C-alpha cells in the first residue's frame, strides 16, 4: 500500500472512528497504523540523512582524488623533464669530452676542460634531482592510490545503501 493511500485510508478511518466512539478495535487499528507510519517516516528520514552524508563524502573524496591526480601528473612531468635535462647534459658532456680530446690548443683545451668539469657537476646535480623527483612521483602515486581506495570504499557504501533501500521498498510492497 503506498504512503498516499495509507494517509487517505487513515483520514477516512479517523473520521469514522471519532464519529463513533463505540468501535474500540477500529480505534486501536488506527493507532497502530499511525504508529507504523511514524516508524516508517523515521526510518526514511534516517536513511535519507545517511545517503546525504555518503553523497557529500563521495563528492569530497572525488575532489580529493582529482587533486591527487593533479599532483601526480605534476610530479610525473617534473621527473620526466629532469630526466630529459639529465640525458641532454650527458650527451653534451660526451661532445665536450670529444672536443677536449681533439683540441690541440692548450688554452682552448683548458677552457673546454673547465666547461667539462662544470658540466659533470651539473650532471651530478641533475642525477640527484632526478632521484628526488622520482621519489616525489612515487609518493604522489601512493597518495593517489590511497584516495582511489577511499573513493572505492564510499562507492561500496552507497551500493550497500542502495541495496538496503531497494530491499526495504520491496518489503513494503
């Protein structure tokens, strides 16, 4: 019986009951029906609030996941850029070494050796920086996966609530 039908039946019965005070069983039936309706309304209210809370949490978690994705993308880009810079520097150092080995002029050779030395220092810096960037990327990936897991938990909660509501609706009909 739908909620609207119950209310109409309740109203009709209440009118009849209050017009005839000698029908105590009908009065008790109406009181029981009112009590059942009150319990249904309370259950629906609580369930509705739980669904709203779960949806709010899902919305918040989706935003957190998007932010984690952006951090992960940025970390990957920085790591890739640093790797590219390091590879480029390694290639330039090879060219410097060839130039140093092929140069006969002592002053020019000394200048190239100086550049080669600075280049090697820069390569060491880039190698260390690349390691740091890869570590940051791994941490961002870990955070992203944690946010994904939390989102999956919330989606599971919503699925369970949906199933419970579906079962409740079927039980009422």
